[in-house]
């Protein structure tokens, strides 16, 4: 374990203070932020309307438009995400209300999500603080200690059809409508979700009145499901890669977890635009107050960060099989790999 930490420290870029070095990137540009909202929201509404009109008139090819519309919905979520970190605008109130309005379209209650996401940023990579705002991950030892039924449940949870199919649909369509799991967290989750639900009801009722229930569902359902799956996939790949970092309270440090527990998902330019540079996730965790459109500047000025946790689109597909944390080798492994490990 000591050797592994020493090796990680050796490859970690030596800087006097990342917080000080990255401070100059934290200032948002209100004109740029507004433009990013416009070039995302307007095409999304336009594609949605064109798809609905096409279906309404019997042109089923119009459903092809739901694919880029889903991509734009993912980008809207990234904008909402930046609002949650207070990075889209300088004024907190403007960030919050922008995020709440976008949340109506992403089906995500802004204040509820912001609270759980803050916990994620504060504890990412900490083995002793798992369970809120992250993908449930067991260690090999924990998995072996489970009874048979609990093992089966964990296997089902980590199955790709559940993780990237049923799971995203349940999260955005059901869980975000009623925050049952946060009943002890005060009134905020309930106020946020109920207000968002009421906000969702207005455009939904309007569109059903304009195009009818059938065309509405034919357009909205694929957009929602595709965007939800893409969103969960992005979040998954950002932390569930083989060389990620996990450690207990005694060893965990914020900077090391940010640099080595979050990936640099190096996507092609078009996908980078649709995903709002969220693939530069190690930098985002290192300094969450940097606006998403300034993250490439950090890689440009600090090229030593480019190779840390870098995975390509093709390489990311192999991450699906990684389901358990091997505390001895300090890496994620598959169920098959875990069977061959000798218990410590």
C-alpha cells in the first residue's frame, strides 16, 4: 500500500498550490455563459418541435431528430450542473434560478440534486464515505462477506442493462419526482422536487394540448431515456475506470482523490461540445468553481494534466466490467478477476 501511494505521488504533477494556480480560471464570463444557454436551449426546443410536427403529420423519420435533441438535453444538464457549482454567473441567485428553470427540462430538481452532488465532491474516492451522489461500489472483501442474495442484488445493480437502462430511467422519471431516500434531510429535497414537478407540469400540459398525448410521448420518451442513459454513462466513466483512486479516511486527501480518482475522458470534439467538457473531470474535481468552457484552458496551460486518468472513447467501453475495488492491488476489477484473487 505504501509503495502504491509513493508511486502515485511520484507521477502526480509537482505544483506549489493547485488552488492558487487555477484561481485565474474561476471567473465566469456572463456574455459567454448566456450564449452557451442560448445555443443549447434554442436548438433543443427547435428540434423537439420539428420532431413533434413531423410525427403529427405522419413523417416518422422525424423521430431521428430526437437523437441530437437528447444530446442537447445532456448539455442542458451540464449547464444546470455548473449553476449548482456557482460557476455560470457571478451572482448566486442568478445561478440558482437558472439552474431551477433548466431543471424543469432535465427533470432534475435543482436544489435537491445540488445538495447530493456537493456531498459527492466532498467525498469522492473515500471508502469510508460512500453512498450519496455516487455509483455504489463494494470492495472485494465486502462483496465476499455478503450473503448469496445480497451478492445477487449487487450483481443485478451493476449489470449494464440495469446500470445504463433501467437505472437512468428510474432515477430521472421516478426518484427525482419523490426523494424518498432523503426524508431525514429536512424540507429542502421535498420543496425542490415538488416545485420542479409543478414546473414540469406546465410545459407538459401545454405540449400535450398542442400536439396530443401520442406525439408528445413518442418524442419525449426517447429523448428522456437517451439523455438519461448518456448522463449516467458520463458520470460512471468519470470515476469507474481501472486506475481510479479509493482510500479510507486515514489516507484520503482531496487533491489526490481529485487528480487520480476522476478521469480525463478524452472525447472527440463534437462529443466534447455536447458534454460540456465534463470529460475533463479531474480538473473539475480539483477546482469545481471553474466554468465548463474554461476547462480546456487549464489543459492548454498545464499539459502535465492531460495524461492523468486519460481514457479514450474506445477504452471507456471496457470500464463496464469493472465492478469491485481490489484493496490490495488498488484498482477496480471485474467479478471474474475477483474470483481469482487470494483473500488477504
